[in-house]
């Protein structure tokens, strides 16, 4: 018996050793050593083109107020100070500890890999890695904090386990890198990065420390050394964000010095640079000064045509370096799909922004709660001071709800980023098996591109190109297409389609176990007498120009019969087309 058990242990040990070897083999096969540049491409050690499809962890180490629905005094340091005024330092610290522990975990990285992403951009706040200049016990020295490095180590381990690349991004530099104070958590009462030699030296020292720690890590894809500089060096009063800057001399100087510090300890990793004006103004920055360098730019709310990226393509060709879109998003699914098609057609990798926040145009939506809502209202508008216990409970509930399993997963957003750029195939948003009295909610139309799964006239926000904000999605709830969806005030988890215009349509794939006939009714609300719609089943009209009865209000929903239809066994396609708009649409019902 003893010998048998010993033999089992030997076999188990051999099996474990084999497993370790297989894991190491596949990791090495994936990474092919360090990523590097080759002309205008990012390649692996074999020289194969690598297209980074990633997402940024905005809101984790650095909270921007809009992600928390806070729009007054919305830099993280002020949010934290205001919390301390209500619940004290100890409970505030407990909230931030829970936030950092829950917001990003292995399950998040596992999910990103499964969804189709191959990389992660980590927006780092310097204060998790080192003390602020004015808090150093010895002037001019750097106190290193384990918290930030430990969080980074954990994230890197999870990336390794999933064979994903990690890009380190200094999002909040000491002193802050521009006048958009939220993105760098800037305190305007203290010296800027650009006006403080001590802040610049601390920034350089931090990058050297990071490079020393991660110099031998091939799963670190690159160092994104300074996020979105936005400062007018020549004319800080009239050009606060540096969009018109012609020289950018201090920016180039600092980035060169950071590069030299990194290269003194790390010759292997790609270094990513960003222009002024939120990453897009490269005046005076060129020529590039390193052989393993990538240009990053950021893209929001503009058209997705070749002219929108012409400036960065021109820079790529002139400098003979790759381009990576380090940050983009905050729009509709239509915009996401079109942007990714444009980028990948031009061999430009990307990192979307962000993975999760309170809000729906990202893969994960963090749920709010009544106690936290009361805190936000107090922060934004003042009024009655909320109770300490309510504030603390609301904050801890929010921190708990940042866990992936407690968020709302927006699979339509993921589908728009990963599948739809390369496919016009339409899929059911939900499985609809039809029988007597079956109901399909209007908002559960098919999953796919505009013009294939649905058709909407106002699909995205292009205000940077048009100088006029378009709603894109007026409701900004439930789904992230151009289709306008509102919440039914009578039922929290019930939604309906609104702002319906002439020519728009919604499609529903439904299934039937056998051939069957039904009477079809639609539940809608209209304040007009002119609204009309048509219904098609498997491409054949069963009702044309049917009047939507006036119900006296756009919130007073009533059902009306549309016509009769026969479903074949298996899959069927129903399309509801608007001939004259002005109504709200709640659901379809099938009656045998």
C-alpha cells in the first residue's frame, strides 16, 4: 500500500512538472519575447505584426469625477477630502482600500481575455507608488510605496496567466501634466509638473524605478510615459490645453529625460510618447529620439473616416514609427464599430476607455445605490448633509458593486467592439421562443450593426467634427446603440424605445417549435394621430401603414392589433418599420 501511494506521488509530481513545462511553453509561444518596433509596425520576436486590442482601467487607481457622477470639485483628491469631512479619515481609507481591492481582480482579466481583448492599459496614479514632493520627509529624496507596485504586480500576474499584454501608463504625474485637472488629479494650489523641477525629477525617478522592476517582463508591452499632456507653454492664458502650441519644448525635454532614465536600466521595452493637447499635438516633438518608440494619440467624438486619422498616419510615415490609439470610447456602439474598422484597416492598435464606470457605454456598468445617490446629490448641489452612517454604507456598497459579478455586463458594447467591426451577421439579443401570449420587449431587438439588426437615424456623437452635439442615444440606458431607450417610471427594470423617427426600424429573430399562426399586437404610446408603422415577417409585409392609436400621452401605453402572421418551424425574422414617427414602443405580443 505504501509503495502504491509513493508511486502515485511520483506520477503526480511528474504530471505537475509536465503541466508547468506546458504552461511555460505556451506562454513563451505567445509572447515570442518582448514586443518591439519594426518600421511602422509593432512586432513580436519572430517579426510578426502585433495588433493590440485593449481596454483601459480608468477609474481604478485614479477616479475621474464623471465616472462617479460627481461634477463639482471632481478631482480625486477633492472627492476624498470631502468624503473625509463626512465620515472621517479611517472610514474613507476603508472605502479606498475596498475600491482598489474590488475594482480589478483576476476575474476581470479572465473575462477581458475571453471576450477577445489581448491587452490592458493601466492608468497609474503616482501617489500609489511614491509620496508627493511636499510630503517627502527629506527634500529631494523619493519614498517608494509598496501599494502601487503590489497592485501592478498582481495585474501583471493575471495578464501572464491569460497571455495578455500590459501597458503601463502614467496617468497622474506629480504636479499634474495639464489644465484639464481631473485627468491628472491636479491640485491647482500646488506647483505644476511644468513649473516644478522637483516634480519633474520625481516623475523621471518613478519611471526609472518602474523600468528597474519590470525590465525582464515580456508581458509588459510598453511604457506610456505621460498621459494626455495639455498645457500651453508659449501662451498658457489663451491656449490652456496646448492645442495650438507650436514648440512644445518643455514636453519634449521631459520625455527625452524620462527615456534616458528608462534606457539606463531597460533596453528592451517599447516607449510610447503622447503629444500635447490631450495627446494629439506633436508640433516640435519630432524627430523621435529612440529606436524602439511608438506614437500614441487619443480620439473622441469625431468622424471615423480616413481624414480623421490623416495627421497621425502622416506622422507615422514621416517618422517611420508605429502608431497606437491609446485612448478612445465614450460614445455609441455604432461609433465604436466604425472606429475599430478604420483603425485596424490602417494597422493601428487601440485601447478603449474605460472598462467600467457608473454609466452604460462601456463593457461593465457599476450600479449605484440610494445612499450613494444622496451623497452625489449633496456633493453636486449641496442641501441637507447626509448622515455619516448612510454615507459610509453607500460608499462601501459602491466599492462592493465594482466587482465584476455585481456589475451590469453590456454584451452589446463588447459585441460592437470585437465582432461587429468584421461581420454584418445579425444575432438575437435574447432568445425568443414563441408560443401563445409570448411577449418580446421592443428594447430586445437583434444584436448587430446599424442597418442590419436595426436602423436608427441619429447614431453617435460627432461634436468634435461638427461643433454640434448630437444625442446619438438620448436615453443612455440598457443598450448603447443609437436606438433611444428610456426607463418606464412605473417599473424599474422595464424599458421602452422612444424618439422614433420616420424610416427607423427594429428587427427581432424569433423561434418556433412548429409552424403556427398568431394574432400580433403592439403596445405603444402616442400623443399624435398621425403615427404609423408596418410589420414584416420573413421579408413579407403582414401589415402596412397601420395607425398607432393616440393614447393621450407618450407615457400612456396601450395595445392594439396589427394583423395575423404565420411563423414557420425554426427561426423567423420580424421587422417593425416606422412609416410616421412620434410614438413610443414598449412590446410585441403573440396571441394564438
